[in-house]
């Protein structure tokens, strides 16, 4: 069980690092894109983690069709 928890923590760190690298390219990221690209089911939680580390990430919402958030890193 302990290895599973450690493995999960490393996976979350890896997802967070991958998401940060992606956002640093100037592109926005939606939850569906994060799921497809990084196997991340909880993009909002990873964004929250990055914000706690001091990154300025803006949230915008798609207003057509289904409502969903998109995140972009502000410099």
C-alpha cells in the first residue's frame, strides 16, 4: 500500500510538472485536453497546486455549448 501512495504522489507531481510546462508555452488547457494529454482527471486540483506555488493562472470559461474552464498562465 505504501508503494501505491508514493507512486500516486509521484504521478501527481509529474502531471503538475507536465501541465506547467505546457502552460509555459502560452497555450491554454481545458480539462478534456488535460485528460487526453496528461491522463489528468483533476485539472482544477493541479491548477490549485500551481497557484499555491505562486503561478498566476487565469481561468476563462467557454460560453458556447457545454460550459467548461480553460486555464492559461499569465506572466
